[in-house]
């Protein structure tokens, strides 16, 4: 399973990218708004905000040189296609994120036919994942945490989509999204997700283990002791 970072914060991406484990980045409008407002940026118009958004997407793509999902905000198919084409022109690495609605599916088909990669998002059922794949999506994003919030299991949905895709030779890649904790990452990998897109805090938590820290401390102090005795 490949590891993506689910953020629009360039500092966070820079830090995780430096570890050499990152295969891509996903953003969404909430994450972009959070990253820009957290940085205290102010905008005179919606056009200026959108311009900054596209600048951030380009910067992330240049940095990671790997797929970067950027969401179209239109709700009609023509608007999604127009936005998708503009975003795709920013970099060969940009993937267009569209919601799994009737308009989203229609736009996905049109963009896919023109060779634009689409990540169909807000997937909450196996049938939505089947529709997305048949509309030509390169990626589908089931939202694990938000499914768990409703009392069902996001990991079970990933397992079901995997089974359907394998049974029918469907090549769309499954991105486990709305990851909330490290256990989601392990379980998504076991359920057959191709990719997990992980928030910064959870990504950092994947690495942490107290015994690793204790082990390093002990190795170094034993080494120091041995040096004293030379
Ligand atoms: O990848 C989708 C993610 O950004 C949504 O996460 O925690 O808001 O459900 P969450």
C-alpha cells in the first residue's frame, strides 16, 4: 500500500517528503482553506483566493513529483470539466478530485476520455465505487473515518470494494481516505487498499514507538560506556 499525505500544508508535505516514503498528496477544499487561513493569509476576492489555491497545488506537485489530488468546486458537469482541465494544466501530476454525483460521474467520463486522471471522492458504498470505476476514475476514495462515525466499518467497505474490483478486473486504485488513527492504516493495508491518504498527525504517529526511543538511548549510552573503558 502506498502512502499519501492528506493535507494542503506545504510545510507538512516538505517534512514528510524528506523521509522518502511519500507517494502522493491529496487535498480538499476544507484542507486548502485551513492551510491558507492558518497561515494568516487574506484575500481581496474569490478570484485571488482561487489563484492562491492553484499556486499551492502547483507548488505541491513540483515538490513531490507524484500524484496530487485537487478538487473541482463546481457542482455541474460542464463546470467540473472546465475546472478539471484548468487544474490538470498546472502539472502532469495533478489528479482531479470529483464527488460521486451524477454530474461528477459525467465529468469523470469526459475528463478520463481526454486522458485526465480523476480521483472520485466521498465514496461511502461499494456501488458508488463501482460506478466511479466504470466512469473511468483512476482512483476512488472511500472515507473510512466518516463511515465509522455512522456506526459501520470503513475498513469493511475497503475490503468489499477490493473484492469487487479483483473479481471484475477493475484497475482503479482504492485510496483509503478519512484516516483518523494508525490502526486505520494497518487495517486498510490488510483490506487491500492500494493507497492510504493520511493526515500529518497520524503520519507522524506511524513512526513513533517508545521502545525505539528507549532502544536508541540504550545503544548510545552503552557505546559511551564502552568508550570510557577503552
Ligand atoms: O481524505 C478525506 C479527509 O480529508 C476527510 O477526513 O477526518 O474530515 O473525515 P475527515
